[in-house]
């Protein structure tokens, strides 16, 4: 509850790779600072680990002003909403079929 506060909002999305990461993970959750463009990757074994990776991000770096995400099923669940609510970080969503609105989508191409 006493998480450090970041001075910006973050965008997030799930990345899938053609090959597995060094730890054997087939996917990762990317967090991109909207202003600073800081990137953090949290490896995952499956998309269902997204709430746990969000907690790890908040414990490691701090709580964001808001979390910008798309309407993916693994990102729009009660556990994620409860984490954001407890850290006073509201949701921001991209419109359906408008991936260009989420800054994390563009950063995926760079990563």
C-alpha cells in the first residue's frame, strides 16, 4: 500500500515471441512510460499471469498515475482492477480496433 509513486502514466500490452526467452517464457508483459518512454518487460509463462506481473512492476518501480491498456481479456479482469484501485491508478483504454492509440503497441516494434 505504500508503493513509491511514478510521475507518469504507463501503457501495457502482452508480447508473444517466435522463440522462448532465456528462462523459457513464451510471452511477456511490456510496460511503457507515456512521457519518459521507459520500458520494462516482465516475462510470463501464460497470459493469465498478468495481474502478478503488474504487482511485481509496482513493487519494483512504483505505482503509475494511470494504466493505459486495450480491452484484452487477461488485462480486463477483477484482479487487475483491484490492484489499480488499491494503488489509486485509474484505467485508460484504447478504442477497439485502434491499436495505434496505445503507446505500448508502437514500442513493441522497437523492442
